[in-house]
C-alpha cells in the first residue's frame, strides 16, 4: 500500500470481538483505556479496535513529529492495513472526533461511517483557550494542578462527585504521564477548520453532544448537524465532555443502532472488509 498508510507509525491497539469493524479514536492526552467501559458493550456485536495514537499510551512518540492530522491519519490507515481491514466505522472523541471527520473527508472509501463525540467543524476561541489554560496550568503548577483542572473541565460536576475514585486515579497517574504528545497535538489542532468541506462528507454521520461540555461548546453539535447532510444527532443532558466514561450504556446503544442501520443500507452486495 502506498501513500500515508505506508508511512504510518505502528500503533498499539486493543482488539476485541469480531464482525463489523469499529475504530475508536481517543482524544488529546488520553489513550485506549478511555473506552474501557464502552468496549465490553460493543465487542459482543462488533470487532472493536481502540488504538493509542502516536505519543499517547503505549504507542511511540517520534521526537520530530508535528502531531498534525495528516500524520495521525497515516497512522490510523496503516493500522487498518495491518489488521487486514479495508474500511471501518470510525468513532472519535474530542480530538479523535476531529481526526474521524478528517478521515471521512479525505478517505471516504476507508470510512463506513463517522460518529463524532464532542467534536467540532472548526476550532473556536473557547476551545483554544481551554487548551492554552491546560498548558499554562501544567507549566505553572505541575501534573497535580493539571489533574485538578482536568477534573473540573472534563466531567459533569455531579458525576465526578459520585465517582471520586476517577479523580483519585487521575491525580495518581498524572505525574507518571508524558504530556509531550498531548501538548504538540493540541497546538496542531489550533488551526483545525473544515467549514468549507464538511458539507461534502460522504460517510453517514452520527453526532453525539453533551449539553454540559466545558471543552467544546454544545453549539458545535448543532453546527455539525446542520452542516452534514443526512446526519443524526444524539444529545446527552447533565453530561460532561467524556461521554464514553459518564454514559457508556446509552452511548453504546446509540452507536450500535446507528452502525447496524448503516450496514443494513450498505446491503449484502457490498464487499465486506477483510477480517481475520
């Protein structure tokens, strides 16, 4: 295979289940474990691939990498080739949703559908300011200060109050993490803007938006829904940015119903993806 996929960085990926392939793309600073509550709900029906993107989790961090979406796309396409999959349904969270949208626009033949969770069609001033605040917090107060800031920004307050073990775990793990990849990816995303192309998206799209998202303004869900012809939207009230963590059961139901509908519309005559 030529092109970006041939140049892609080998990624670690959790591979669970069998059947129709789902590719789960985490956001900035996270890794495949952000999907831990969701994978057991999806893997009985689908083959679920959850990679660590470059510079995150167990995947390598090239010292000269810019962490732009072209690089990340190449890594993901290479992963699909390695797994002998010609296409997949792509589910992205936050920065992973930007990557999913870019994959759907640039490589529609490799993307059966896109599910955009906490995504956006462009990077607005609010989200850029949030990212800058994270970077400044880390520089001035270190990993524990960043962990406390993330807890406030990423979760619905009532939910995190009821799940303080998540807060304890984040504060314990933050000092051990290498945040270089997250910082570079965040800077690369600052100029993301697909307003001129989003209306041409060919794969079917499901938009998932949390009403209490403090990272991506909830208005972006409406913008995506209005910009992508034929798209669907699922809105979660009293939910923060990390929908897969706070609302895994409802999210799994929404993704399952959407993917099955798309597969039904593809029809039995459509060539299936290669599978092991």
